[in-house]
């Protein structure tokens, strides 16, 4: 039990509680007055399946660095500690963020961020054990709120459109909304399997798409893997970062294609769903006038 707890997330009240080198690295880029939350993420270890010539090899192990995650007023500051490379600091301004993901699979979880930096898209994936997920949720909620010009009033929430979603997706949606965030449309796309194949492999997982007054949110299971039904990937796309949306038809299933980003720095996102669901979602996006806060 003690070994397991060494991997749990640890909330930190002040930078003064951190080791001096980490404290100095944070204060060099982030004043104390602008710090909202600090989370210490211990090194995580994950087995790696290896295949050799003619036979499988014993599992290897992949180890993530020790990380200190700081949610500030205007940016995320991440300090990584590596035995070989020492300390490194990554800064992610909220004004540059494009989209945020939060994935959980049983006791494994990660958050993934995409942001624009010098005309290119940067990606950061931070893995952690599910124990302490609430600390990451609180941090991401703070980030999403700070990205808005006018955050919602806590009493203005409306969740009635979620009644058409299965219970699992309804609950994940409710836990993903900002206080007071209003839902305008919710669409559920059941999983789709390939009909012509012998084993009918899954080509699109169960997925819920939710449009609020601030975000397009996708809640998806995984396409493959033994634990795919226990995996849930919540993807947040601020409406102000959606530059274009269109429906593209496919032989077996269509897709909603999005260009997300800022200016010329964009990336393409494709979400598989039926033609009718994709068209309904595309029309709903136009109704909420995405891009109304593009001048962040």
C-alpha cells in the first residue's frame, strides 16, 4: 500500500513547500500572487510490451519524470525533474491554448494539452494515477474559466438537453461543465462496427457530442483495447478556437471535420459519426456563433 501511495498526486499550498531549485524555477516565471493551484505529480511507472525476434520479451518499464504543475492566473507552468537533464520548465499561456483532453482508464489517467507556439502546434501529455483526479479537474476548470471573457454565472446552468444521453455520458457531461455553463445541444453516436469483416472490428466508439455556450465537448470511449469500455476521453474545444467545421462522407461512416486553432496555426480534428449526426452537430455549431470570443 505504501508503494502505491508514492504515485498519488499531492496538492501543495505554497511554492515554499517545494525543493529550492523547483521553487526558484517557478518564481522565475510565475509570481506567487498569480498562483491559483499547485499539484505535485510523482514519477509514474508503466509496463511496456516488447516483442523480439521469434518471441515476446519480458515487460519493460517506462517512467515519467517528477512534475510540479502550477495553474496560474494567465498560464500553466510545468517543472520537470530528470536525473539526467536536471530541471526543465514549460510555459503554456492560456491565450495560446487550443484544446484540452482528460482521459481516464480504470486507475490510469492523463491530461493532454495542445497550444500554439511560434506558428506550430505543441502537445503535452501528463500521466497520473486516478487517485487525485479531482485536483486535475479543479485545475482544468480554472484554466477553462480564465480563457473566457465573461465566465458563466453559477446559477445559470441548464442541463435538460442531456436527457437523450446514456447515463454514463450524461454523468461525465455534468461533471465536465463549468458552473453555470449552458447546454445548447447534445448528440449521442452509438459505436459502429465494420460489417464486411469476419470479426466486425470497431471503427468508431460510443461518443457523446455536447455544445454549450462556450465549448464543444466530446466524450468518447476507446476504439480498441481490453479496457476500452472503461476508458473515457473528454475533449474540450473552446468555441473561440473552432475556425471551421464541415461534414465529410465516408464509405462506412462519415465524420465531422474541424479546424481548431488561431489564425494560420491550426490542426485538423475528425470525429467519426453518422452523416445525420454530423450534419446536426455542424448546424448546431453555427447557431451558437462559434468564434464570438476569438479576440481573447
